């Protein structure tokens, strides 16, 4: 009986010499011969090859597991580039995502290369590089090794079929690389996604075993990246729809400066805001959140916001009536869904109810977080009456409250996504928000947009996507005592990554 046939694994020749299982005859005892150099027997060769196979499979398993844990396209591209560098023995590289269907997104990510380095590489004509020919879809573009010959080498030497482009040689000398190894990124369902290239500091290239391992990994990674690409496109489309359902611009109201920030979570949620001019120079402010996530929540958010605008125009001076009408509509049309909402009616200065003096605000909330009043002499939550969310009770009604912001003070409305994305229990999240508002630098207190950005940086973790879009280091905030509204001092840990909620901030500064 011959030895079992070993499976074929990347970089390992499974063909081995058959080893007979019949025991060899025992030789007669003789005088020991002089010691000779040990020659590996067939069993040793098999063990070495099996050990190599196990090592290769373990490496691929660990790298693919790390890639599977990446939850979005950007982190997947970074992990893919890092793992590929390990497999081919390179220190630097870059991956260019450029789907052949032209639907995007397109991006370039570097490993060990700064933004300026990537800019230099992009100045090289694409036809002068192997990964550029892959991206252009040229017939001879299969990737592989490119070794840049010395300047005095004969044309066509060093792995190139044509002389090296002068610009390519100049960039390579500037960045200090002498060879590269490129592979296409191609998925079965989507076709060409882009290309990856790893750079060597010396004139080197991966071994046959490294090529086989890298090829296996890249084929698996391309399918994962194709899935992440589709997820990214779906999120982008959903975020676009959500943004289109929100105000395209904020109204200009004398004596009031407005600013808003809206960040959609990965799955798309139902948080919304609105600011609309009302009859007799009044202003309506609203924020709310619809339960659920995804396209259905976004659609429900659009219907709810449109309905509230209509009720606000008809009876905005009575915020309780506005929310009561909204609750009735929600209960009749979408009985399986509930929502939180807060509506504020801002009376113009000099009105009869305002006593002919400053601006007053009447507001009512339905299960929503209380507004925050930010000023030079006070920073405090507006204590609204405790009320259930819309759709939770057979009949909703709660009394309104009245506040009068002083000139120069800002009223901040927000959704609870801001609090939940801190990762803290609710009482600590409220305290953190209060501390951030109390620590707003004096120089930006007149700018509601700068106040919103400061609060996002100070309240959210540094790696939160909403902070990353601001592009600046977190601001320093002054410490403040806990100021958690009693009705909301409950523990609520941050949601998982796939359940990250929307964030809405709406700031109104009164002159």
C-alpha cells in the first residue's frame, strides 16, 4: 500500500515518494561503520512538508480571520494591505480602490506612506507601473514583480520590457524603493476592484512560496472587499436619502443664529431636526428620533417631520397641541412604531406674551432629552416634564414649559444618539455633555456652529466617525459637577458598532 496522497497547498509540492509499509529485513550484527553525514529519510521529508503546510494554513487562517473582523471598507483595506505586506515580505505599499463599474467609491490607502508620498506616486504615468496598467485594464496587465534597474543598466533590464519612465525613477529614488510587487483585486461578482502594490527597499521580489500564499489571500480578500464595497454603497445611498429629507438650509430669522450637525449611523437611523419660520415672526425648532434603523426608519422620519411642519404652521404657538396631533397621526398610521420628539415655539421679541421685551420659548417634549441652555453666566438643562414617547400611550399629553434665554445665550437641542455614542451610562453621558457645554471657549460662544463642533469633539470618543469628519484635535473642556436630569439618570451602555445611532445637534443663539 502506498502513502496517502497529500492535498495540494500553496507553495508546497504534494508529490512525494511512496513509502512502502513493509518492514525491511533486520541486518546481521556487524562492526559499526564510521559515522557518515546524516541524510534525511523519506519520513523526515514528509514531516517537514507537513509542518510547512500546517504553518502556511495557520498563517492564512489568522490573516483571513483578522480581515473578517474588519467591519467597514476603510478598515478592511488597511488590514488587507498590512496582511499582504507580511506575506510578500515588504515594508510599504498601497492599495488603490477603483471599481471597474465606475460607481465608486475611489480611494488610495498607503502602508508606511504619508499623504505626500502617495501624491508623488500618483504623478507617475499609470502606464509606467504594473499596478497602473492593472487599473487601466490593459491586456498585458497581470501584475507581478517590477525591479527598477540601475540608471546605467541596459534598457529593458531589471524586469521591465521597456525602459523605466524617468518620472518613475525619480519618484522611486525620492521615496527610497527599488522594486515592487503588484496584484489585481478582482471579485467574481463585481469584476476588477482595483490593485495593490507592495514596495521593497532593495531590488528584491517574493519567493514562489510567498507568491502562492499572497495569491490565495488576495483572492479571498477581494471577495470580502467586494462585500464591504456594496455595504459602503448602500450606506452612502441611505445617508444621502436621509440628508435630503432634512432641511437643505436653515432659515434666516432676525436676532437668531442657527447651526445644525447631523451624522448618520452605519445602518441609517431616524433622527431628524427642523427649523422653520412661523407666522408673525416666530420660529419653530424641532428634533426627534424614530425607532428602528435602515430605509424604513428613514422613510418614517421623513413622514413624521413633514407632518410636524404642517401642525407647527397651523398651531405652533401651542407645542402640546402640535405633539398631540403628531402622536395621533403616528398611532393611526404606524401603530408598530414609536418616536421621541421635542418642539419649541420661539416667540419674537416685543410680542404680547413676551411682555414686550426679549424672546421667550415655549417647548414640549415627548420622551426626548431636555434642551441645554448655554451662556456666559449659566449652563443648565431645561427641566421638561416627564413624558412617554409618542405612540407608547393611548393618548399623549404633557404640559409645556417656558424659558427666556438672555441675549448671547444658546439653546442646544440634540438627540440621545449623542449620549449613547459616548459609551458611558446615561447619567455620566449627561454630565459629560454639561461639562463640554460649560467649557465652551469664550472666543466661540457667538458662533453656534463652532459650539456644536466643540461639543462633538469634547463628548464623543476620538475615534468616532463624527469627530473624524471635523478634522481637528479635541478641544480641552473645563470640569463641571454632575448635572444629570433626574428623569434620565438611567444606565444605558453604548450600542454595538452595527447599532451606532444617529447624532443630531441643533443650536440657536439669541442676540
